[in-house]
């Protein structure tokens, strides 16, 4: 909860890692604060449920991307969202054929999620980050744009008091 003397009427909320921050006017009563926190939590949850894919949809998306960019050669055994990756966007264990994407990607543009999925799919074919690995990703036309987007997110997270996603 952050109160602001400059904020007059609007209430907004955003996710900051594992926390939710609700911004309210300083003059708001405790009862109004409680009501608005509840309203904003519900609003954020509704937005996130509309934007996020389930694990089954994520696995299907990975299959389609593998077919489109890797001739179907990258076939993960599992693809799922995880909440314990706060410094990586995704990870892959080639020996198990498992791919995990950070929940922080949920709600980002589709081309960004597709890039991270392709990055992890490429690891099923080439374990390291050598020239062969990057040649695989050259097939995806939005690789550089997605990498720039993710670099911007990381840079913004390092700045003090910069909200990520906002709901008003």
C-alpha cells in the first residue's frame, strides 16, 4: 500500500515481483483503503487470468513453434509455468526434455513469450549458447525485438519506484 498526497482520486495497482502494490490518495479512510485493495486485487487477478495460458496451451504453443521454426525436431516432454524463477525467463533440462517458463512472462506480448519458448526449445537441440544455438534462433524474425523488450523489463525493475504493469 502506498499513499500519495499528489494522488487525488485515482487508485491503481501493479505487480512488483511477488508483491502487489496498490497506490491510493493519502486522504483515503482505512475503510475505503480496505475496499479498494480488495477491488484492485480482484481486477488484477481478472486481467491476469484473461492474459495467461495454462500449461496445456503452453505445451501446444511450443509444439507449433517447434514445427514452424525447427521442423518439429524440438519435442519437450513437459512445458509449464513456474513461480520460482525470478532471475531467469525460462529454463530447460535437455536430459529430461523439460521446459519451464517464469510466471513473470505471463501478460507480456506474445512475441516475447514465443521467443523465450523458442530459446528453450533450441536448448533441446543444442545445449549451450554457441554459434549453432544462435543460428537456430535466427529463424525467428522477432528475436532481437524480444530480447530488447526483456532487457528493458530488467532495466526497469532495477529503477526505484517504477511500476511494471498497471491497472487503473
